[in-house]
């Protein structure tokens, strides 16, 4: 399960991990809730919905913050059991 966020920059500035995912647990919770709502509203088979929702609830997902405009990089963060496994790398 991957949660995405896009950051547009007019200046040539590297993108860092989105505050949506990293700096504020409430904002991450909101992003996860939005993902759960999108999964529930999708036309995916019930078995796939169940797996995706369980992964989010168990804290097993990946976040991707994508740079747009003059920011050409992206940041990938992997969570397992609600813990970031690649932070600081």
C-alpha cells in the first residue's frame, strides 16, 4: 500500500519527506483515513480491500513524496508496524 503526496516547487529545491507523512501524527492519521475511505469506495474485490485496509491499520505501508515543477526528486519512506524502517537513510 502506497500513500502519495505531490509538492510543487518553482525554485530548484530538493523535496524532503512531506509533513503530511512525517512531522505530524495527526496529519498522517488523516492521510491513512483518506486512504481507507478511497479503498472502501473503490471497485476492488472485497478480498483486496480487506488486505489493503489491514496493512494500513497494521502500519505497513509506504509513503512517496514526489517533487514537481523544478523539484525533480522524490522521497520514499517505508513503515512496518507503525515504525519508519528507512528514516535517517
